[in-house]
């Protein structure tokens, strides 16, 4: 159990252990990746750790996605608060033939159609789904990213947009997880 008892005998969760479990359940391995996934300033998670502060609003966000408070705050039980309800119906997930085709294709490899249009638009696969970097309009040298119905705009160069693409994909996928929780 990852809790501390204060001098007054009050139980207090260990902030570092709670934050580590937040990262684990979110599928990221660093504080900055967690911050990027949820659109938080990069220093936020480190500040929680330095202050030994439990980010209860973030815990609530994870609870709404199905994470158990007992597991998140005290390290007890299962991470999935619905696990006891679904123990008899374990879901088996497999990659389909079509999924293998897209997931085995080169990921995050930008390609164009060839010629001058490559300066206007290029494509790459992220998690097997197409992302596009495209010039926003003919009059301005601004570029945007399009992925799974989401967009990020205002990049000064195509290269800057490409460099931001992995973080953008993580944020989009994180947002989609929230939408189905």
C-alpha cells in the first residue's frame, strides 16, 4: 500500500506513487509525455512531484475513464474499476488482416505525390492512420496538421508541423480515449 500516515494519524497517499500510476495507466513513461497527452504545460507534472501534491482533478479525469480510485491513490486492487464486473467476459483483442496491413506499413514516414505538390501537402501514418501536413492557404506560408478529424494550425514551416506531429497524434488519441470513457 502506497500511503503515508501523518502525525495526526490521517492517511495521505504518496504523491510520487500516485503520479507514477497516472503515467502507467495513461500508457506513457515520462512526466512530459503525460503533460503533452493531456495538453498540460510541460512543467506541471514535475511541479506536482516537487510539491508532493496529489493532482485530484487529474485523478478524477482518470476515474471517469474507468480507473479505480483505490488503485490510483493507494495502489490497492485492480486499476480498472470495472474489472470485477467484467471478470467473466475477458475481451480478446487481435489485429485484423486489414489492421496488419496499415500497422505494418512504415509509420511516421512522410511522403508526397512527387513534384511541386510536395511543398503543399505530405502524408504519413501514425498508429496506422493517415495524418496530413498541408499548406493552410495560398497567400500565407502557414501549415497545418489533420488527423482523425482533428486539426492543428499555425506552423511556420512544413518541417515544424512534421516535428509537432507525434505530439499532436498523442493528444488526439488521448482526447479520443476521453470521448469514449
